[in-house]
C-alpha cells in the first residue's frame, strides 16, 4: 500500500488547526505507507476524520484488504459513504461484511434508479439490524410510494431504531396520509403504531391526518371511526390484535 498519495489528499487551510484530522493524517500515512500497526478503534476513528470529505479514497483499499483491516475499513466506509458513491458501492450489496452492506445502503439514498430501489428493498430484509436501518433511511430519502410495503415491514421490526426511522419515512412521504395510517393500524403492531404516532407528532402533522380522516370518501365510515378512535387514544382497539396475526403474515410476504 504505497500508492495512497496518488489519489490526492483533502486539503484545507485549517488542517493543522483540527487535531482530529491532523492525528488522522498521521495514522493514514503510517498505516498506508509504512505498515504501521495500531489498535483498530483509534485507526477507525482517525480514518473517519480523514475521509469524511473524500470517502472515495477508501475504495481501493477496501477492495483488497482482508481480515480485521477490511472490517475496520468497512466500518469507516459505513460512516462516511455519500450518495456520490452509490454506483461504486453496488458491488458490496451482497458482501459478507455487514458494514459494507450498510455502507452500500447508505450510499444509495439518492440513487433514483430501479436497480437501487430493488437493492434497498433487499437490504431492508437483512438479518443485521443496522443494515436494515441504513436501507430504511435510504428508502425514506427516495420518497417513493413504492417503498410503502418495505417501510410498513420496517415499522414492525424488532429493533426500535428501525421502527422509528420507518415511521418517519412513512410520515414524510408526499402522498395521502389516511390510507397509510389505515395500513399502520391494520398491522396490529402496537410498537409500530407508537412509532408512527411519535413521528407524526414530531413532524407536527397530526392535524393534517385528522383532517384527511374527517373528509375522506375512500374509507368506509366504520373504518374511519375506528381509525379516528385509534388516533385519539393512541392505542389499538380490542379487536385489532386478533386481526393482526393474519395481516402480519401478509406483510411478511410483501415483495
């Protein structure tokens, strides 16, 4: 690894005034050019500071690294990946390293292509929670109604952060809120409902949903009344859990 400098280095006048970057540059120089042996965590922290402005510097090293070094570089890339790397990181979608799959998901947050959308849907089912989290966040940033099935599945995730980010993405979609709220209630998942209502309050959109429910002509009257009660009380009604089992099974089969 003696060719790092051919990729250039992010330069700024205040470099020497930022201790973390100055330390990072020393770590990078020693590790990449001299084979310096340092503990993983200090190296990871220093490289994040170094590469936050130019994450593309990491790519050739991630591609050829092995073992612990590859894990460290994968974690760094997961923290600094940007949408500009979207196409470059597609190669890592099926990687064995969890951090690289997470980095790929993060980088596809603004890659509006059919392939990126399909891959994010795939990553939203990943067995590792932080990979699912990155995929859900990126799907939310795409703001595409086609992501609703995956976001609803994320709303029922076992991890609280994934549920919260899925709820935020659903609330922020530029589409009618009442039909989405109906699907949220139909999941019968009280944790998902609480996440959605929290996101709704944080976005100050509760009044908008109430208005939509009031004037909606597409939702049957008895269903509308039930949704209004759920919104008002913040809890599922007695009959909801009985319905939820079949609906949860259906959600699991969504593409």
